């Protein structure tokens, strides 16, 4: 049975064997981080509505590019329900493993969200579906609110 995060005006389901950490940063900012037993992770950050989705995704891309020698990236745009998500899919090498990351951001009337996930190539086939499901429950439950 999946676990559920329900706090700070957001709600989503996630695998019960994943570890959850929450960090409230004040002024309407929040980060919720989920870690899989294998080291893959999914994260959502919540910022005030004045923050643009594009600035959040660019910030994540810039951070990866400053940390790793080569980050291949492709712009991504998705529509899920009533939300338009913008961002990047990124690939980079870490400890001789190809890592894939995705950053997607969108706004509601009162907040801006960034969803970030990352996995190495050994776990990607399994974790990618889980990442998509967590993201879908977040968006679906925002729509229902």
C-alpha cells in the first residue's frame, strides 16, 4: 500500500519503502525529498507564485552544469491535466554510471512548483514509472483541491 504525504497544501502518494524528508524554508518555500532504497530520488519544491517556472528549471540545469563536466540536456514541455510543465531532461556521468534527471516546473494561482527526479541507468527502467506516478498524484490532487 502506498504512503501519502499530506501537508502544506499539497498531497501525493509514494512507495511506502521510500524515505521522506521535508524542509520548510519560510516565506512560502518548501522542499519534500523522497529517496528510494537504491538511491534514486524524487523531489518537489514549492515557491511563491512570483517565481517563474522557467527560472526554477534553468537554476536546476545551471547547478548540474556547474557540478559535472558534461550535462546533455533537452528542453521538455508536458501538459498533464490543466497544468503546463516546462523543463529539461538531463543526462550526465557520475561514478561511471549514466544518470538521468528531469526537472519540470509549473505554476498555480498562488504557488510555483518544481518537480525534480534523478536515477542512474541501473534503476531508471523501474524508477521512471514510479516518478511519473508520484508526479501524477501531486498534480491530480492539486486539481481536486
